[in-house]
């Protein structure tokens, strides 16, 4: 799991806890079921079984892979619409090509993030590039859906390409953990992602027996998803492993500790945001406030108001092998 690596001894370090700081306790730990997305790539449904109130402002998240494809096997999605939220695609290993109906697009790979604001409506596709279809290879990433408040549901579509080298790199206070800050703020350091909804998104790698303890905005919720490895979260040391999501309660700081011994490092995605606290009506690729707005989105899509597939469009690879 390379993503972006660095020598933690050369990085800015997160300040240790102060005497008045409180630790966020664990409220729940859930295990995401496995399934398939798009044209058949394997995913873990990271948020399954968690209440919308605990997730707010996040809507949905899939861990894509980790899978080592044979030649001809890589798959993605076909062209499809979105309205009312933002998609965040973070590629840890492998590559995904993206294109949308508003002129956005590019190649996402090895630690890069593609941040797409669907807003008023967009068509897009995500598919493995031709060279990966030919050669196969490792594929592993995350797709996160971030809700938009009612005032921004019809914002103009926007695309941000955040290279892995653009992420803000930090170290834990003891140097045992590397933090890749993609969006938001941790201990006064900011990530490059521009967001409508105030959130923090970071990927941390915690070496064996090391402990990550970082400050967290008291106004934000706090979610810790285990990408790989085993360890514990919270002041009581609740055990967690790959594919599990920990929802934390109120407090000033979050703690994650990697399992000691010869086991691989613990990789976690750290998520938090200021809850929007508005009604959510989620139907397929549309996230609106009411049922009537979702029906309107369907009608607008069917009538061509999300623009059209461009003439130089990427086409999906449907695969010739088996997963």
C-alpha cells in the first residue's frame, strides 16, 4: 500500500495532547459487507449499518479492492449521472481514468485524489486505463460521497485533481505514523482539497505498536475506517481490523494504535465533518432533500439537462476474465 510515503523524521509533527484535552470515545464499530460496483469491481460497503445521523455530512463510502487483477480483468463503471453531492475518489494503488460531461477528467493513480462536485448535475465515467486492462495489476482505492447543503445542491459542477504529492504530509508526535492530509485541517495544517461542506479527510499509516493521537475539531463528527491491518481505537483500546468503521463520540482528540509484532502497518482513513442536519432523500446517484427533488433530478437527467457524453468519450471495459 504505497500511496505517498515519506520519512516521518523530516516532517512537521502533530502536537501532543494538553492537560485539558479529552479523548473521543468509541460509539460503535461495524464491519462493511463485501459486494460489487459498476461493471463488476469488488468493494467493501464501509458505511453499511451506520445511521445517517452518525455519518452526516457523509453519505456513502466504498473501499474499492484491494484486488490484484489478471490481464483483461480490470473493470470500472459505465457513464452515469449524479446530482446534489460530491464524489471523492482516492487511489492508493493502481489507476482509474475519469471523464465527465462538463470537460473534467484525467488519470487518478498512486496516491492521487479526484474531487468531483456533481452539484446541479453531471454525467461521468470511471474506468481502468487501457494499459492496466492489458497488463492487470493491483487496484485499491476509496470512493467517498460528501453531501451538499440545500443551498449548494445546484452549485456549478467542479473538478479538482489533487496529486499525491499535493497532500500535506505530517507525522505523529513520536514519528511512528505518517498522515496524508487531503482536505480540511489537523493541528493548524491544511490539506489541498477545496470543499463546500467543512470536512477533514486524511490517510494515516501507523507502524507496528505506534500510536497516533491527533486533535479533532469539536464541531465535527469523527469516523475511522481501517483500510488494512489491525489495531485499536479510542481511550479504551477497542480492537479494529480491515473493513471495519469506528464511529467516535465527542471530544478534542482521536487515538489509533497499531497492533504490535511482525504484522504489517495499520492503515486508516480519518474522516470528519460539520453535520449539515438537513433532510436527506438518497436514491441511486441522486442525493437531495426531498422525494420531489429526486424525481425532478430523474426527469432532468432523462431530458438531457446533465449535458451529453462528449464525442471523445472514454468507453467502459466490461472485462473478459473472472474476478
